[in-house]
C-alpha cells in the first residue's frame, strides 16, 4: 500500500504549485524551511488521501513522517490525527508516542498547526503536562511551537494556565514564527475570557516582541489596541 500511495501522490503533483509552495514556506538558503521538498499538493487533496488510506499501518505512517517530501510528512500527520480521533486508548497512546519520538520531522508551521492541537493536546488533557514545558525549552523552534500550539486544546476547555506559563517562557524567543504562535494563543485565551489575557498583558506587554503583541491584541477595540502599541496602558 505504501508504494501505491507514493504513486498516487506523484500523479497528483503539480510542479507550478510546488514552486509557489517552496516560496511560501521559505525553503531558500538560511530560511526556516531550507531544503524542504514540495510536490505541489494542496491540503484538501492530502486530507482526502489521509481518509482514503486511514488503515495504513503505523510503521508505514512513520516512514511517510520521516520523508524528505513535505506533503508526505503532512499526509502521515493527518493520518495520525484521524486515527487518534477514532482510536481507543491504546492507539491514542501509541500515536502520541510516535508523534513525540518523531517531533524533529514535524518541521514547519503548517505541520505543527495541523497536528499538535489534535494529538498532543488531547492526550495531555487530563495528564501531567511537564513534557510541554520541556518542549518549550527545546533548542528546536518547531518543538517550541508544538508546545504552545498544543495548549489550544486546553484553551477550548477554558483552562489557560499552561498556555500562559508557556507564553511567559517564550516571550524572549528570537523566532518570528514563535512570536506569531504565542500571540495567536494569547488571542484565543482572550476570545474566551479577556480578563485572563489582559492580566497577562499588563505584566508582560512591554517586553513582548511587536509581532507577538499585535497578534495578541488583534481583536481588541481600536483605542485599546493603539494604547498597547504606544505603551500607554
């Protein structure tokens, strides 16, 4: 089945789209996606393949997850997400462990955002979350992004503690993609309870990178947004 899927992926490849994706995901020298290979498949097409081949064994999913081709890694992650949703406790535990063992291959923002909140977050919902703090302290920026994006699952339950603690850890991060992720999660906290977000911002907004702050206050009233940006709160 593995070779069948690979053949289908290559049949669906679109070289012109691949060129656009290489630019969009910054694959040039020194950029965050340096060297990544794209075939030009869209996310809806990959989702369809994931549903079609949902019964692929875990060993072959891991082979796809370790592929140098971006769409094959995304396919593996979307398969794992689907299997997690419909799986029993044994499968959920196995998928969670597969994900963490292979986190170095979850190495672009779309791969993180389409998987972490649906596997890592749900698994840790009623469990010890120390692993997220370890990931937030990782030298690998994608693992740091996994840490903060995984907390989206908790935010949906109005559980903000982990998000705010990890946000505090990442305030001094040098990576713009982390600034965006943290700001996004802070905004999501505010969407559910503005008091929690504002309490956090009042302590830390002057230290925040500009991008993080802009993302965090995007839904604020205009006058308050301008006050934060001008350090006049």
